[in-house]
């Protein structure tokens, strides 16, 4: 069975009601990203950071997967599918996809500030100052912030290097190292980009561009791939 690897970004969740990041002029929900998504931001104002992610979490509890997420579940009926997502929401999980790697962490998890390997599910939507890990250290959001290492990038590179088909959806390809994964895709693999905007494309690759929103472009692409396969 052909291996399909999907690299998803904020755009796939836009139609579910979670705004993208670049679309808002480099601000994330009105905040400079360095304030709310960097180790410096956490050090200078942890309460602002906790409040920011609490709001994101509260909103994310009310959103539902859209036809783009659901098309990727359908794809699993026909192919071996691996999703690599830059998103911190859980819409791929809610939709029912089986193999999901979160490159930038997960909104509904916390991690210890003393040991990033101590990771916990967040019950409800609030993470507060004073919430501690089993070793008594403050918990922070389980998010890979700008300027931090991306621990899951190695397995993501390995997955990308095994793709027969590589689908990029809803990502501006501006954020590294995620944007560099396309370079690990084997030369003979097919690459598709589904995005109504203009992501930064790799000139060295032969890419088929589907200039549609995820809810339209992914069902079309899934239909094409499954037809070609039958
Ligand atoms: P980005 O905001 O930089 O780019 C979004 C891309 O999605 C753009 O290319 C845009 O043209 C495209 N897009 C917009 N609407 C779309 C639609 N309906 N269908 C398909 N594509 C659409 O996003 P990024 O590249 O993922 O990088 C931003 C960073 O911010 C990531 O690291 C991510 O973790 C984080 N982020 C996550 C979420 C989330 O979890 N849903 C939301 C905002 C930001």
C-alpha cells in the first residue's frame, strides 16, 4: 500500500473557526508571538502566557473538524497515511485520523518546567499558576515555542523520507524546521500543496498546486488519489 504523508498547518483548521497565524498580520489573536509563544515571553509574563493558551483551549473545545480533516480520514481507507501536523489543536484526532504526529505540541497537554518529559493531559481548559508536576514544579503549556528545539523533527524527517505521496495543506511553509520536511521527500514521490494562498514553494521540486481551501481541495485530491489507485 502506498505511503501518504500529510504535513498540515493552521490553514486546515481555519474553516473550523481557529484563525491562522500569518493571516492576521504576524499577530496571533492580537498578540506579538514573542509575548505568548517564546521562552522569553514565559519568563517575563507567565500569567499572560497561561491566559493566552487558556483562551485558545476554551475556544478549541467548541470547534469541530471540517471536510478537510474528514477527507484525510477517508484517505486512510485506501492508503497508509501518516499526518505530521504543526497544529496544536486536536481536530485531526476528533475527525478520527489514526497516525498523528504533533510537531509543535498539543494544546490540551501541559509539561513540567523542570523536565519536559513530564507531560500531562489537561482536564478541562484551564492551566493555572500554582499547578505543579509530580516533582512540585510549575506546569507550562506543552507547546514548542519559537526558539525552542523541536523534539519530534527527527521522526518527522524519517516519515517524510518514506513518502510515496506528500500532501502539504494549510501551511505558509515559513516556520522552520517544519518547512524543510519537503526536502526529505524522495525525488520520485508526488507532492501536492492544497492552499488558497501562496505558500513559500521549493523551486527544486515538481509540485502540483491545488489553489483551494482545505474543505474543497482535500476532498478533490482524495478522490483523485483513490481513483488512480483503483
Ligand atoms: P500560517 O498561519 O503561517 O499559514 C497558514 C496557511 O494556511 C497560509 O498559507 C494560508 O494561505 C493557508 N490557509 C488559510 N486558510 C486556508 C484554508 N481554508 N484551507 C487551506 N489553507 C488555508 O500557519 P503555519 O504554517 O501552520 O504556521 C503557523 C504556526 O502557528 C504553526 O507553528 C502552528 O503551530 C501555529 N498555529 C497553530 C494553530 C492551530 O493549532 N490551529 C493556529 C494558529 C497558529
